């Protein structure tokens, strides 16, 4: 299963893509598709929860 960010441009080439893989969860920037970050499901779920709760801040 692959998902694109809901903030993706209409052309689809400026987004973050997330997919499940046999090694875990794969994340990549569509502008740099060769660079893929793979992490375990538990770590990815913790990241998403931190983003949703705002505990990581805005990064600005």
C-alpha cells in the first residue's frame, strides 16, 4: 500500500510518499525518489503520534 501526502501538488511531484514494505515502513520525498528511509512499524507509529500531538514542534 502506498499513500501520498494530502498536501501534495496536483502534479504529484512534490510530496512525501509512505509505503509498507517487507522491511517495515518506507518513506521518501518524490523529488528525490532514490533516497528512501525505512523504519519499523512501532517507530513509525510513534513518529506519527508525536506529529499529531504537536510534541515535536513546528521545526521553525
